[in-house]
């Protein structure tokens, strides 16, 4: 029997594992470099070196585009430190290979096959076809969107601040929003307030919302929508991403409007248009953006429950967002629906979804749910935080969202270290880590044991 096909599969597996390992390790290297830079006295507004844990926590949060912080960004970090954070956010959001490839384009250097493979893996591309040109378009479009958002925000902030400060605020928050990072430098008004003081401003909230949504759709979806103008020509993946995103945004808006409408601590004092706008922004920001226009700690219990669900889902694959991912959720629902109907295959839009994709979706879902509840229990056991707020913090970290119900400042050192691990794990990706560091196929795949019968359910 010929062994050529298994050998080809093994080589592809090893190559993909090597690429995934590179992505995971380079992200770790960037975090450590950022920690070192933020530990310098020049990075702190006080002129004294930041505590090591604060530097590590912040560098991880910025690189993993999460937004959770142990100290207010404006109060803790100097202009140099804020610049370091902005670079970490851009690298973490667009992908380190995206930024690296931009340097190659500027210097007109040729990108090797290995580097093209890493770029394709980092942005979620399924093949290497014209990956260099694809990456160049990706960078140009991403930077153009950020520039447009920065311009709009700068013009809005000019009403309240001088031009240099308005430009700084506009640029920082445009990049932070598009990269789904959730970092803000608005603490000069009220430390740790995020967007609470601008929670009724339609220009700021809508501009940030558009940036967050575009960043969370994924670069492959962008490319296909701009290239193929007729929806019938879009791939199944692109259609699923767009439909699921629209359903989640509208459904989240409706749920928050209903659940928080009479809550005096959140939407209760707003006018009807302001309530709808705030509910929409809450639905958007939970998709791993992390800006808080409402006090998350004062949400109703039902509101927190919906928030946790949306944070778990996150954005789409190959995007600046984290979380379970939109299409993963769709695959899970389709699998359950088909099994309830007694079907063994999963299909959508007259196309069959492979068993490998279904199993990957189930694995990621189980892993994220397990880690989230373990994290919530660990935080509640080691810190003076109730389980609901601890679970909120845990999901926010592993989904790289960055919202908090007030638990971050209460975390003990063990809980802080767990959140750091969760942010890294959530950004680099469950599959990237589990697949990339697996050196060889497990022995169980080389042969099969006899079947056995079990009682299930």
C-alpha cells in the first residue's frame, strides 16, 4: 500500500504546527519586549518605574488587544508609555506579521515562502495565493480606515480640546477601536471612566462602533465584499459572518434596551434615542472592543448574563477580535439542529461542513467554557470578588474583550497572573496553541479500537 498520501499529510501537519508555534512564540516575545519598555521610568508619568506586574499585565493586555488594566492608562503612563501601548495595540491587532510585512514593503525586500506562510496563518488565510498582494491591500485598507476614524474623532474632540490634544485623542482611540483593544486615554477627566462621560455622544459612539465592527469582521471578509459586489458571489464563510454579525448586533441591542430600560444606574435616565444608542454601543463593544459607555458593574443580573454570552462569542476569524468567533457559533448551532433532526451531516447554503470543522468548533467551545468557569471560580476563591463578577472578568480576559464589572482592581497576584495567561491564550488562539505545539500525531489516530456501546443522556 502506498504511503505517499499519509506522508504528505504529515508534512502539512508539521509545517502548519511550525507556523502556529512561530506565531505563539513571537506574540510572547512582543509581550516581554513591551513589558521591558513599560518598566522603564520614562514610560511612567511619575518618572518612577512601574511595578513589574503592572507592566506585564498592561503589555499583555495591549498586545492581546484586550483592554483590562491595573492602572488608568492616562494616569499611569507618560506620552512615551502611551506610544508604546499604541504600537503594541497596532501590532497585536493587525498581527505581528502584518506589521513586519509592511516594513518589507517599505524597504522593497522580498518575502520568503516561510514568511508568506506565517502571514497567511496570522490573518486566517486558507492558502498562499498572492498572499503578499493580499497583505499589502489589507494594510492599506486597515490604515485608511484608522485614519478616517481618527479624522472624525479629532474633529469632534476639537470642540472641547486644543488641536494637539484632540489629534492625540482621535488617533489613539481610532487605533484602539479598530484593533478591538478598548484602551482609552480619557482618564484626565475621571480616572478609569472610559467612555462614561461621553455615553450620550452620538458622533463618538457611532464612529467607534463602525471601527469596532469593521475590525471584527475579518480581513478576508473585507477583501471578498470589496472584490465581489454581488452577495451571491460571496463565499459561504463571508455570508455566515455578515449574517451572524448583524443578528448578534441587532439582537444584543434589543436585549439590552429591554433589560436595562428602567435601570436608573444605566439607561434609566437617558432619553429614548440615547437609550437606543447606548444599547447599540453596548452590543458592539461586547464583541471584544472593551470600551465602557455604561458602568458594567451596575448592569442588571440579566444584563450581565447577556454580556457574558456576547463576550464569549467575540468577532470573526482572521480579524482584530477575539472570542469563540461568529462562524464557530453558527457551526455549533447547525450541528445541534441537525442532530436533533436525526441527521449526521451539517450543511448550510447547500454546502456540507466537514466533520473536522465541526469537531474543532465543539473543541473550542468546550475548552473556552471550561476555562471561563474555572477562571471565575479561581478568581472568586482568591480575590474578594463575587462569582458573577469573577466570571465576567474571566470571560472578558479569555475573549480579549477588556470590560470589567469592577473586579480588576481587586484581583490578587494569583488572579492577575491567571488573567495574563487567559489574555494571551485568548488572543493567540486555542487552536494555534493546541495545534502548534503538538509535535506529532497522537498514536490513537494510527489505529482504531473496537467500538463499544454507552448510554448517553
